[in-house]
C-alpha cells in the first residue's frame, strides 16, 4: 500500500489492479476515519479495492 501526501496525489493517476479502473484521485472515493486513523483511505469507485492511503 502506497502512502501519499495530498499534494503528491494531485499529480498521480491511480490504477485498480482488481478491475482496471484508472483515473485521478478526485474521481476516486476518499474515506476519512475522523481521528481513528492517521491516514485517509483511497478506494476504487467501481470495485471498492483500496488503492492508496493519504497522509493527513
Ligand atoms: Zn477497481
């Protein structure tokens, strides 16, 4: 699992190895656990596989 900063993610295309979806982070699903986790999770909008983690 790669961990990025939000600044890095603006320039990175994500690829879902499960279903082949590929797009930028603003098209993906970002889940914030509000204090429960150090990172936000970035998930594929098609198959819900976790693609990356985002350092807050
Ligand atoms: Zn996918």
